C-alpha cells in the first residue's frame, strides 16, 4: 500500500513516522514544493521516494494533504481529479469550513475525509517532525456522513492505530471552537512577542529577566507565518470575534488596574482561574 | 544560624528547601498568616518551627519576606524595627520600587537587601514549593549600594550557593522590565482564559479540542489572584503602558485579518518570530 504525503513538514512528517511504526511495509511517497524539504524527508526516513504530485497521487491508495490551508484549497481539486477509484484523500488542515465547501463541489467528494489533529508545536519542516506528535492526541473529523464508508474505515483505522481519539462535528462547529482554543492563543502569543520586542528596547534585559512563565506564554510566537496567515484568513469571522472579545477583556482589565480597583482585579483573575479545571484535565489525558 | 521565612508558600518554601540541602544545620522558622500553611510547611520539612512574626525575627540572623507584595509593604517596617543588630532582612517580591522607597525611610535600611528571583510557577502554597525552583535561575538585586556589605555578603552568598546568577539594577529599571517580560504575560494569559471560558460556552469542546499550544499559552491564568493583584497595582504605570501597547498590536492585527491583508499579517508574525532568538537562549541556559 502506497501513501502520498503532500507537504512533508511537521504534521505530514509526524503522521508518516507514526504510521511507519505500525505498518513497516507501507510505502511513503513525498510531495513538496521545496526540493530541500523533499531531500530532508528522504534523509530522515519520512518517505521512501519524492515525486511530483501527479505521479504520486496516481500510485496511491491514500493521499494525505498536509500543506498550509491556502495550498490545500489549491491542491484538493487536482488531487481529487487524479485520485484512483477506491483510493482516499485526507486533509489535516487547521480550518475546515472552506475546505469542506470546496470538497462538496467535487464529484469525488465521497473519497475525501476532512480531518484535523489537535496537535502541533511551534516548529515546522521535516526536521521538526517526530513520531510521538500525534499518538495520544485528539482528532476531529468533519462532515463524516459525506465520506464513503470504506474511505472512512481506512482513515479512521489509521488514526486509531497510531493512538488518536476521534471526535466528529460539522466544519462550522470546528472552526468556531478552534478560533477560541487555538487560533486566538496563537495571535495572543504573536502580539505578546511583538510588544516585548518592539517596546522593551533592551533585548539583554528580556533575556536576563524572562522566566519560564514568559517562555511558556510567548512560545507560539515562534510559529510559522506561512502556515498561520492563511488559517487566520480562512477563519477570519470567528477569529475576529474571538479577538474582539479578548481585546475587550484586556481593556477592562487595564481600566481596573488604572482605577486601582483591587476587588474587580481579584474577581477577574478568580474567574480566569477556572481554566485550571480544563488544563488539569488536558494534562492528565 | 536561624532563618525566618515569612510566607511559607511557593517562593519562600522553595528557597528554604534549596538552602536546607546546602546547609543541613541551618534552622528554619516559618511565619504565616494561615495556620494550615504553617502546618503544611512543618509537615513538608520546609521549616522546623512556626512562630509569630515578633518571636521569629527576634531569633533570626536572616529574615526572608516571601509574602504578596502588598503584605511585604505592611511587614517590612515591623521586621526592620525588630531586626537584631547584624541581622539581615531580605524580600523576594515581584515589584521593587514601592518596597525600596519604603525601605529608604527606615533607619535600618542598610540591613535590608531587595531581591527578586526570576522564577515561579502557576501554583502557590507550601505544597507547590520544590527544591529545584530557584537553582539555575537569575536573581535581581536592587539598590545594592544601599545595603551593608556584610548583609549583602550573606544574601548573595546564599543565592549563589543554591546556584542562582545575580544581576543588579535600580528598582525603577526592574519594575519597567518586569512589566514587559512577566506582568504583561500574566495579564495576557488571565484575559485569554477568561475569553475562552466566557465566550466559548461549550467547556467540553475546549477540553476536547485544546492542544498543548493552548495549555502553554494560558497556563499562567492558573496563577494566584492574591499574589498578582497587588503586583499589578504597585507597578500600574508600567503595566498600563505595556498593556496599552499590547492592545494596540492586537487591534492592528485584528484590522489586518478583517482586511484580508495577508502581506501585513505575514510581516507581523515574521517580526514576532524574532522572539525565537531570545527563547532559544533562555531554554539553553
């Protein structure tokens, strides 16, 4: 069985490495716009061969789209056009609504499975891929009822085999929730990084005085702009709402600090403390 | 030699545990407004005895103030009043200007050392204390020239003995830098936690869909309100400026997303990516 990984970066590479452990005879073909990424993916043992998209898809039982979400929109119609009868196409994009709407317009919609693993790091490229990224994490499948039973069986079996837990929802629900639990935290980190870099002029002071709390909060500011700009764009209505709410809370908190209103300041933080319940659950799973 | 730890929580407790390893014969006396915290500190082996502040200070060669910064302002004059000749008082507060201004008004100013370790976690209380919190971390001493040479020698020796690296600056410099590299990241996390909890009504969805990136960014929202409200209040001019700059960047980014201005969105994130240089340095040290 041949699997094509289109985009041999953090996510596509990590998926291939996890699958390889469970299915040692599975053959992996890499497709990547970057020649260097293809070479690195071969050197790391992520894929057995690098081919142009057309040739790769023609040989594959499963095609995994793991490119930035704007590139997925460009590649998906071509991949479905070229997809062999009985084969399955799968995407791992961080937004789902525009991708699913596009898929709905294609005659081979049933051969497509729209998926999104709740996993990532702030690093990117084949060098950042690692076998342990996906096992133990959650995976969302959208519009499950629009996919053919056999295509679903393949995709869901592989995700479960590498230790992922599956959840199902509409692409609209997915994009709304992701705006809050993922996209907003990336923007908050990017803006925090920028504020500290551009307003705190003494970079040595940042370095000497920053603690693990700062590192943790700003970590996502290291993330790939090429990956995130199209995510924010495709989910802009939800992201804009989430960001407006976040800015509103920050403005309220600033007013409370300016007013020396300790009681409201304490109340604000005590309400935020409830997040401990959610985080402790995430850390335990 | 007897050391009093006033406030046997995360920071005071961790300092005592680290010192105990280097100085097994050092005697530790705990002072805490909470009877339960005193009992827990005894049970954990942080202190050998719990006493009222007056008795503790009377017996001590070193008195460590590790209470919230508003309580430090209340306790510092009393501690200095009661401090034995030749003894040293030390504070570990996260703000330094108001504490140093208050110390300057006391006749025993020279027996006081104003310090702040660049370390912490989102947890609090004696149960959260651990021996490894401070070793390897940086420590700021403010207004070093106002402290007596012998008092400084004791404080600096102990910090160096447990593996801390010392830096020196004015309390004004300290509070300005901390607003950016610590206080702002706490507010950004508190506001992020609150936005997600109050706008994303489906708590199960947060739980199922949040990844390690979300956990990392929002982690500080678990921090103690009683500790942080007085920090933001004492450093409110700097915190308010930092927060205004942060809100401004977020508003710009929201506009860029609303306008579908991908070029500026990419530029914004590429500028934020420079933080990688700082963070990679912090992780290596």
